[in-house]
């Protein structure tokens, strides 16, 4: 049985890539030194895969920013505004596409979540007249390097249908018109790769979604063309993040040599697939989860692999990771401070490579009895961990009654009560919560962690940061202020650290976008809130100003989706536990006189299962959890929520069902396109479409933001519109933040005057 992983994390165990990228962007590291860092990481990661005993090492999974962006660049699909830059494609134009170009006032390309993960890819733009042509294909260079180092490389490529489905069409463009051109470039690429790689993996996770009709129609011809171009090389059709459902026939008829299934999520399809697998096709079993940090139940996985081998013959079975290991941290060996019982149950990317090899070897009869029984004992210890079960939490959950899930009055009445209390102008201005995390703030946090600063000095430093943020907001004359979140390193980690049932890794970083990584908390036990978590900070901010302060909390669904979650009870139950803890915090804030509370649900959509069949169940409990967290307050307390980089199309009615008084959403990168969904649906409550792209250092002008607001007013009545940035400002610095917010407030005031003049 051959073995592989679908991809390996790029950042490096010590986030070497992140630090190199940021030095490069600051002008401290040359392009060629940056390239060398990338090469070292690739080589190291190939060695890990070889040392684990995997049959192939994967190439083409590495990227300096994002692999979808790389694919667009490789195919020559560079939007005109960037193509006009008279600079080298790598890395200058590539990074300008990803991050915008402040000097030339070029906005970055749109960015959105990769399927149901927290990884963000750059959305390729298809404009009329674009012609794909194969440019510099780094994957070919990488494969050549791997071969020269004695590795057996498997190249991983984003598949044509997934690629095209993820592109955005500019006015007048039709993505599928590009298909012949795209396919010609794929053919050329595959021809260049096939002498180097015995296997090429074509990633088509789009097959796990309800695909567009056109994509379905083009799938088979595309596969045939690739199959012909690959000659001797074997092709893997890689599907993951879900089952194939009604696309199974399509996948089986691809003519590819190997079909990869995500056995962690599509286990129920395995037997049907095995039964219907064409004789010339092999099956790659994704038995090792690329989406969590838990050990694989090796005994069960071996049994599955052996069962498939009995049916198909061992040479028609491959064992691998469910998806790329991009979504899990690199190496458990670096974790020295974890609770030993919890640590025993964990495996990171390096360990997962070995798991895949062990499963295949054991299924083929190697004697791995010792490893298997040790793993079984580890997993049993985790299940029996008394720290993981809190009877009080279970009892409280049983006591949740329907009245706890609804606000006291309908929105219209609440809006009146809130308006009386708050007295806000038309088009109220606010921000999404965080302000720049200055060097002083970060230094204080570090000093506290290292024991070089005591609690009271730390508290004073945070209060000073809060006071500074409040006075800056007053100077800007924003209408609704925030405390600025200086005390938070991360919007989920901060809460996890104060909730029971969580633990933390030291180096469990996962790439979110570009150089940005997150370190998801680990939920291993029942969740509860021993003490208030934010009241002190937010109450302090409110005490400093007459203006209303908006309290900031992270919502239950986001805490869940951005954590690594235990698998011994349903996710919905873990989420309800978190919702009750957040509800307590909301009520404490209300009691402390905070009139507005924002419950961020930035990750609400990314938990959505890819197949329509499973979506309703998720949405039902996710909406319920938000409402459980939010609904305890009186009518006059205003509840906000915030979501960024989400597509709302099919779930808009569920977003409405959350019944937040105000929702702020990402909009400026997509130039208010998102908003049309809210207009068509006649979204009933207030909306703040982001008018300022905070992921770029560029300062947006007054006219630009006023223009976006006019677009918004064409869809949403002005008396239901708010004015705010796309997201929190913690990654920005103060000068650009002040300049941008100043323009934003001027834009809002200009529109208020326009409206007044028009009446
Ligand atoms: N309140 C958070 C902040 O401003 C929201 C961040 C997010 O949505 N990702 O940082
Ligand atoms: Zn956001």
C-alpha cells in the first residue's frame, strides 16, 4: 500500500516563513534570501515525509503567500492594474496582488475562506480578454529539486474545476469561456511535471460541494485532457472536506488512476465507492485527519485499510491524510508544557505523516502491535480524563428552555428603545473592535508572560492603552466607541484562556492568510466561565466617556470553529456549553452599564458543511447558540454581531434568524457586491457594510468611502445603515488608522448632509 499526505504546512515549526516574509516586506530581507528560506523549508518538510516512511513527498504545496494566487499567476491571470507594474512578477507583483500597493494606491485582490477552513485564499479575477498562458511554474522547479535530492515527488495542483469555480468574474467576463485556455496550460504543466513525478495530485475539493451545472459539464472533458497529457504518470483526483454525494458518478468516471476520499468525513461513502470503483482505479483513503490535532484511532484505521485491501487488493489501496496538513500545526515534539494526559491524545503534522505510514504497514501485516496498543491506551486515557467532565455544566445545559433563545420584543420595538437610550445620528460611525496593537502593548503582554511585569503594572498599561484609544476616538468624533481590545492577543485565545475546558499549545500555529498564523485553543473538556472575562476593561472604557461604548465578545460558534475541538461529544453540544458561558458575560456587561454589546461571529460561515444535505442541521444549532448567548438582555441593550469574508447568499435567512440588532460585514474588497444579497432578501435589521479594507495599509479616501456608502444606500435604507471598517484594526498602525477613520467620519457626515439636503 502506498502512502502520502496531501500537503504539509508551509510556515515551519518555528514560523520561519512568517518571519522571513515580514522581514522582506520591511525591506530587511532580499527576494533571493526569502526564496532561500522557502527552499530550506520545502526540503525540511520533504525529509519529514521521507523519514516517516511515506511513499511520496508532496511538492507544489509550498507557497510564499497562497497557492490559489500562485496558480493564477502561473497561468498568467494577472489583473491589468498589477500587470502594469513595471516590477518582477516574483515576488513584487505577487505580493502587490495579495496585499495591495500603497505607493500606487492599488487595492489588494479579494480574499476569502478556503472551503470550510480558516485558511484564506486570494480570489483570482477573470476579466474580459484575459488569455491564460503558462508562465513560471514553481512547482516544476520544486519537483526538479526534490528529484535531485533523491525524493520521489508527487506534485499537487489546484484542479481546473476548483480553480475556475473559485475565480471571480469581472463585468463582461465568463469564466468558463476561459476553460479551453486554462486546460491548455494545465496540459503543458502536466507534460512538464510527468517526467519528474510518478504521481500528480489534482485537488478538486469542489466535488464535495453542490457544484455549478457548468462545472459539472466540463469536468469529464477536463479530466480526459489531463489524463492524456500525463502519459505514464498516475493521476490522483483528490477530494476532501466532505463526501462526494451526487458527484460520486462524476468522480468515478474521471478516468484518473486514483480517487482520494476524505475518510474522516465521507466514511459512509467508502463501501459504495469500493463497490463501484472502476477496475483501473485505485482508492486513496484519507484516514488521518488534516483538520484536527488528535491521534488517529490506529486500530480502526488499520481495520478500514485492511477491509479495503481485501476488497480491492492491496496495490489498489493508498493511505493518506484526509486533506492537506496545512490546517494543523507542525510538530508535537515542541510542546513541553501541555497536560500530559491531553498531550498523549495529540498528533501534529509530523506525527500524522508517521500515522499514515503505520496504518498502511500494519494493514499489510507488519508487526506494529506495540504502537497500536500504546495509541489505544492514550486515547482511552483521554476519554476517561476526569478533567474533561463537569456535571454542573451538563445539568445547566439540560435546563435551557426556549424562552432563553429569544429577545423580549421584536426588532422594531427594540430599535425604538435603543434609539431613545443612545440618541445616535443617521449613519452612525463605529469600528469593529480592535485598535493597533502597538509595540508598547505587545511588550507589556510579553513582560507579563515572562514574569517581568506584575499584574497591577500590566493592568495599568492596558488601562492606559484603553484611555488612549478612547481619547483618539473622541477626537475622531466617532459615534460608538470601543475599548480597543489591547488585552487580547487573539479573539478566541483570550476567551479560551479564561474558560474552563480549554488548554493551549506553545507552537500550535496554523496559517490563516499570508504570513498570518493563528494558534487555535484546544477544547478538551466541558466548558464553563469561572469569572467575568471582559467587564473590567470595557467598564473602564465606558467610565472615561459620555459616548456609548460597545463591548466586545467572541461568539460561541466562532470560539468553536476556531478551536481544535474534542470529538467524544457532538460539536453542537460543545457549542451550547460555550454559548452559556458567553451569555453570562453578556449579562455581566449589561449590568455594568455597557449599552451595546458586539458578539463577533467571524467564523460562523466556515463551519458550514460543504454538502447541502448537512447544512441545515449545522445552521439550526449554530443560530440557536448565538441566540442563547445574546438573548438574555433587555430591549434597550443593543446587540451587534460581526462577520468578515463571508458569502451570505444561501444562508442569509439564517443570518437574519440570529436577530442581532446590527450586523457588520466585510464589503469594501468586493465593492459592496455582498450587500446585494442583503437587499434582495430584505434583511430586516441594521447593517454596517465595511467601507474600509483593513487588510491593506492603504488609506482609503473620503470620496471612495462615500461612493461605497452611496452604493449601499441604493440597497439598504439609510436609517438602517452603519458606517464602519471591514474588520478590526489590530494589525494596522495608528497613523494610517487615524487617517482612514478620519476620512470615514468625513464621508459619513457628507452623506448625512446629502440626505438632509435631499429631504
Ligand atoms: N472584534 C474583533 C476585532 O476587531 C473582530 C475580528 C474579526 O472579526 N476577525 O479584532
Ligand atoms: Zn472581522
